[in-house]
């Protein structure tokens, strides 16, 4: 392990200065191949520069307040009892494998059921794997971490490649199956200082492999409320015939900013379903790039935002059809109350020769407050003739006729509004295949709805609205 110095920069923000200091510390702990990768990622970041509102993808999100913060990495792992995370765990122990990360670092004592894996399956800490891999495996890891770096257009993703410390490594061989649901729980424990965590999840499936998983980011009360920033990058690689469903849940604290990126590569006859549910946080941005690289590849993106207060959520999707007969479906819904904001910006690109492409894109938004704001822009760029592509967007309020009808049947206005709002959200939740996960999200969505009164709880037959129950 050689010694390497981070190149100096003449101009930088407080954020970048702190990031460079963090990188210097990481270089001393990294093997030579990872040092080289981190420095190449830093070079890519310097080429890109931080985004400004002049860029279409960042038009509505001002990153200047973030860049003014000298975020420091979390210190030694916070002490966290098993009881503290119980509300966020799926409780059917026989059907769930749980990996828990605290402030970006894997916590083995809080994780469970990893011995339920079949032969040939890898599931564990990325950091631990890097420390123990053979030379041949190091080459494979380097290739997977750098796959899209030369074409990367997001400076924050380039920085994530330079600064990540841990995350999950999931590898399933040809015809392999992880039968239990895999739950990755990332817990932030604020300590009163501006902190940052960079995490990286690498998920690869061999031919005809299968997995269902949920990745959730939550924040627990710390010593005091403080600004913090989470940067997460999720890489999904599906070989021919593989099938994967992943649900991303963002449940950050009121002072938490989260920039998440998903990079999906889907081969012939493979199917990826990626669900995104946002329940809380100061600012959440999720960027999804999907490459359909083989015939009959499928990508299904579902999204649900249930927002209140001043929460801001930004969805950016790019779906690229490069071969014939691919299918992509995007269905995003937002429920916005108070002064919350959301953006949906989706681009579907169909390359020349990608005949038979079937792409559907729909964004629906329900405003419960006059102060809520939505920006929506579904887009198509089609360079092939024989395709079936459609896109649409709606922004509106609850139908007065529906409210009047329910009121005429004896329901009070609060309950009527709650039922209609819940029905709007439920359509997305029902697309999630895991029953325990659907049950958990149903409860938490109801908690987020202001109209989720005791009468609404009784009407829906929900035993409890406790988080995660």
C-alpha cells in the first residue's frame, strides 16, 4: 500500500475542502488499486464541477447551502441498541435477512440471518470484502466500481466513488436465488456536528438469478439536531434472465439531505423493478439511469412521495433502450401538503434500431395545500420507427364531487379526504411484491397523512399506525 497525496486545488468550497481532507485520510487506508480509483474519481469530479441551476437537471434545486457546509465524516461508530431500530425492521425473522449500517458503517451485531444464504451467494459489507479479496477479485471489484465513471455526469456521484467507505456487496451466481427478503437498513445518528456518509451498494445477478430487497435510510434522534448529508449510489447489474425487485425508502430527519443515485444495467430477458418511497427529510434527490442492453429487457420504476412541512424531493430518470423489444414502465405519484415541493424529470431514449420498444411514463400529483409546489416534465427521444411510447403528467386536488359523494353517505370531511388520499397512494404500494413490506409501508404512509385520524384507522382496519409495525 503506497502513499498518495490528493492533488491541491486553487479554489474550493467549504464542502470540497472537507471532502479533500477526508479523501487524504482514506487514501492511507486503501489498497493501491482503490487509491488509483479514488484519484480517477476525483479527477472526474474536478472536470465536472458542482452543478448549478443553469443545468436543466438542477434547475429547481439550489446546492449552495450544502456546499457552504464543511461536512466531516462520522466519528467512531455510534452506540446503538437493538431496541432503537426495532420500529424499522421487518419482523418475520424467518423471511428476512437484515444488514444494518450505522452512520455508513456495517454493524454485524445488529444484523441477522446471513447464514441463511445458499452456496455461491455473497452478501455482506463492501468494506470487509475489499479488505479480504484476492488479486483477481480486486480487479473485478475495481471494474464494477468504475463501470460508468468515465461517462459520469453527476459531480456528487464522482465524489461518492472517491469517498465511499462502506455499503453492501451482493453477488448471486447463475441460477442462484436468495429466498428471504434482503433488508439493508442505513441508520443515521446525528451528533450535533455537520456530518456526511458516502455509501456504495453493488448488486449483481448472474443468469436467471433472483432476489427481492428493500433499502431504507432512516435518522434517529442524536445528541442534538444537526445538518447531515447522505450520499448513496446503488449499482444493479442483471445478467440474462435475472429478476430483481428493490424498494428504496427515504425516511431521513428534518435536517437531513440525501442525494441517491441508481445505475441499472439490464441484459436480455432480465427484469428489474425499482420502487422508491419518500416519507421525510429536508431534501431528497434520486437519480435513476437504466440501460436496457438486451432484447426483451424490462425496467419498472414506481415512485411514491408522501410529503408535508417543507420537504423537497427531486426525481430524475433516464431510461435508454439500445436493443429491440425492451419494456420500460415508470409510474410516479406524489402527495404534497403544507409547503412541500417535488420534481419529476424523466427522459426515455430509444436508439436507432431499437424497434418493438414499449415505454410508458406517467407522473400524477395530488396537492393538499395551496402552498405545495410540483414541477413535472416527462420526455421522449425516439430514433426508431416501430415503437409504442407514451407519457403523461397530472397535477391536481381531490375531486369535490368525490368528497361530496362520501359526505352524503355520512362520512365526515376529514375521513372522506383521508380515504381518497390513501386510495391515491395505495395503488403504488400494491405494486410491491413483498407482503410484509407492503404492510409496513401502508402503516407509515397512513402516519404521514394528516387525515389519518382514528376514524380513518378504524375504517381501514389497521391495527396500529406505529412506524414499521
